[in-house]
C-alpha cells in the first residue's frame, strides 16, 4: 500500500503505509452521546487553505498544512471532497458501494462529510444517486465562516451544492457545527429547514486538551473543563440555550441530533439519545 503527501514544493509524493483502511473509531469522551462509527480512512488532512481556525485535526495531524492522501489506506480524518482535484477517488468508491452494497441490498453506507461547495460535488453529479451514499455538508453562519473558515466555500455555496444533490436524488445531511457564542444562527438554521435534508446534526465549539494552544484564544473564551471529561465546552446551561432555537425550528422538519454531546443535554432538549440521531449513525 502507498500513501501520498506533499513535499516542501507542494508536490505530491508516495510513501509506504502499514495501517488499515477501515477501522472502528471510538469518538468523544465517555460521557458523550456518540454512536461511534466505522472509519473509512481514504485521506488525511484537508485541502482547504487556510485551515479552519478551530480544526481539531491540528491536535492529531502534524502535517495538517501538508495534506497526506491515502488510497484505500488507514489515515486520519479528512474532508471527503476537498482533495478530488489532486487525486480523483470518490467516484470510484461510490461505484464500489453501488455495486457491492446498493445492488445486493446491503446496509453498508458511505458517508461523505464536507465543507465543499458546488465545484466540489462534480464526482456526484456526474453519476446517478446511490442510496448507500450519504453526503453531509458542514455549514456555519456566514459571519463565523468568514472569521474561521476562510479557506472553504461560503455557507451559501455549500447549501447550494446540497440542494443540487438533493434535486438529483442524493441523500443529504447537514451539520451546523461548530456553533460559536457571539454569532447569530437563526438565518442559517432557517435556510437548512427550508432545504429539508434527511438529518441535521448540531454541534458547539469544543476543545480537547491537546488542541489548546493550536487555535485562536477567542474560540476558547467561556469554555470550561467539565468533571470527568477531557475537553472544554461551554457550561451546560449555555449549551442548552444555544441549541434550543435550532432544535425547535428543525424538530418537525427532519431527524435532529447533537454532535458529541452529553446525555443530559439531549434530555434537556427533548431529543432521543437512545436513537443517536446524529451525523455518523444510520
């Protein structure tokens, strides 16, 4: 197996890699509600530059600014569509799932998670929708995206891409994550509601210990380390208050879940944590 990464000149090079392509990933602190999921590690790093200021990959990928791409190899998490211009790959995987999952009626599903926009969905619009493939767009409000997601397409462009795929029969989910205090999410939540995706997952900024010092200080303002957890979050009452308007608007539109949140937050918002209706679960 070979993996490819960038050298100092921005050129992609190949190197041996021994890790597995598919593995069970145990997510989040023990007290969070998270289904865990099977990671298909097709790439490591992210092709959007500059990287989002809160990116958790900074805590695990020393080469984040130099994306490493694995072809059917184990690596770390990556934006599913941002590296297609370097190494077209997703189209082949979609056809693999169509042939060996959709046609035989198997439940295995490929989940693509992206901040990509209209130019990044070419591998999908070039082919018929596959019911065993889900495309999940990560969205933020325009102001937060302007301040912290400068390398990615605008939220409006991501939502446009989501609509294009839905109109073509693709399964689409939306993540409004990470929501950050001080920003207004009413408008973007309304746009998501009008889109009517199959599921929406909400998340708030959260910082693991080994991420501290790697992201701007203003993103850590107000975060506290809760007992028994290894990440800092807003206090529980503030998290509930920030989530509630979005949950109430979306509750009757589609399935709604929270990303890596604790059981008491799910309960306070009237969400069924036993069903784990969040992004990475069927």
